């Protein structure tokens, strides 16, 4: 399954920026619409968050691998989407 785990905190400025970037890249690259974003609120879903190694939000994981955490950019978010698409195609083979 094409999925990005996105750990965030409500009210965090970098997470708000990540949300805007996600909308932007999905609009610019229609193939990214195939990728599901599973948002996990770090403080409200501690039982899930504690299973992953990160300290800063936003933090994106694809297939259990941390793609980035902290300062967000279009490049970092796009890379996460690309990796999710690639990993799904590898799983099909």
C-alpha cells in the first residue's frame, strides 16, 4: 500500500507548513494522489508514536523508514511521496 506516516502536532508551525506543502505537491503531481497520508498526532496517539524513532515534528515515514523530520520543504515532502510510490511498485513484483 502506498502510504506515508505523518507524525505531527496540532498548532505546530512546521506541521501547518507541511500540510500546505502536501496539498501543493498533490495538486502539482496527480500521481501522488495514489499515496495515502496517515496523520498521527504525536501527543494524542503516544501508543503509536512511541514505536518510531523521532524527536521532532513533522516527521514522515515510508515502510517504517524515516524520510525526514523537522524543517519541512517541498523537496522533502515530494521525496516522501516518490519513495511511497516506488516502494509500492517494488512490493507488487
